[in-house]
């Protein structure tokens, strides 16, 4: 069977499928609830703040997935199921 459509239509369909696929890829990955804490007026967060946050969350019986510092901000990631339960 011979393709009866002009080449530009085939290229347009392929481009739309490719762009749609690229647009949909982020939906394949799960999302973690995140709490991001930054310093006032660009101040850096330090280890003592992280320790205080960890202690406060432990006292409240809230489990965390990960603590990390990115670009001078404290980022706390939670498990999605725990987040929904504690809300």
C-alpha cells in the first residue's frame, strides 16, 4: 500500500506525536510533597536550622523522606501517603 498523503502532512503528524509524548513524560514520575525553606533576604540556611526542623518533625511524629540543602535553601521531602494522612 502506497502512502497517499503529502510528505508535509506525515511530518506534521510525527511532530505532533513527538511533542505530545515529550509533554506527557513528566506524568510518568510520581510527585513528592516538598517543603522549601529559604533564609530572609538571601541568607543561607545552616545545620542548626536543619537539626531544629528534624527535631520538630520527630516530635510531631511526621516522617520525612529526605532532608537536603539546595542553592542555600532547606528542602524537606515527605512520603506522599504520609502527607495525605497528616494533612
